[in-house]
C-alpha cells in the first residue's frame, strides 16, 4: 500500500457544484496533515492544514478521520478559479516528523 | 517578502552533462527540502536539511545525485552524469521548524 493515496480523478464539475476529495494514509502514527493546491506549471501552495476537529476556511472544509486514516477536502460553491490540482500531504512522526509525503494529486476542472 | 528562490527556471542539456540546481530558502527558515515531480511518480522528497546539515537523503535516487548546503541561504542539487530519466520539475522548499513548507517556482529540467 502506498504511503499516501488520493482519488485518481480527474474531476470535472460545473460552477457552483460541491466537490469532495479523499486521501488515505498508511502510517497510523502520522502527526500532521495538509492540503496543497498546485496550478498548472506552478509550485504547490499550502491551501490549509487539517486539524483533528476539522476546520473550515470560507468555501473549503477539511476533515481528518484518524480511525480510518483518511483526510478529506470539501469545496462548496466551486468557482472557475478553483480549477487546479489538489495534493494531500502527510507528515510523519518521530525522526520523520519533518518529512512530508504527498499524494499524486487530484485534478479538478470547474466548468462554466 | 522574498519567497524561496530557485535557479535556473528551465534547463535543457544533453545526457552525460553535469546539472546544478540552486536554491535560496526564505530567510530565517531552518529546514530546506529538495523534491522532484514527475507525472508518473508525483512529488517525491529527495533530501532535506536542518540548519545546513543533511538529515535524510533516503529519497536520493542514486549516487549520481548529490546535494549540499554550505550556508543557511544557499543549497545546490547536482546531477552528474545526467540521464534522460532525470527529466522532471525539481522544487526546493523551506520551512521554520514544523511550520508549513513554502515552495520555490521550481526548475524544469530536460535531459536530451
């Protein structure tokens, strides 16, 4: 099993739709979780950290389920500008607690 | 604020040549990371440094790859000799402690 796996995608949705991505991780001792956004031919940029209790930032909601070892990202009322690749990232524990392992990303296209 | 600065932005060279990628982390950041991104393998961590000291180089593909960080404001990733399969986008990222990582614009490397 890969360390971090994401929905294969791609996702094509109309403007205004709600879309959700999931990401599973294999190391139960993982400590921190993140969602990054990467536009075409650009660098990954932090979208939001994922906290144990779940957290929201405007139209974006991130959830963590430690029992099932997955994180999710929900985008409500999607905009054309949300079109990008979304990468989940997981930080290890102990001696690996500064390493981020990324999923391969899920491509989202929001259509007019 | 200056972000992570990488050079060159693009590099095209023939196989067998030496390639040197450069990175200037964000001032004050004590962690520096080198990643490689390809369609097939996604974003992979190659090596990371803490206070200029290499901590984990388990992601470095083989002996042809080497990385140095002679001071807090500069790091290099060298490939010698280069091969076509090294073609990828190479990102440098930095962070302060376990705060989120910030990525540079990347170097798009093509080995012919």
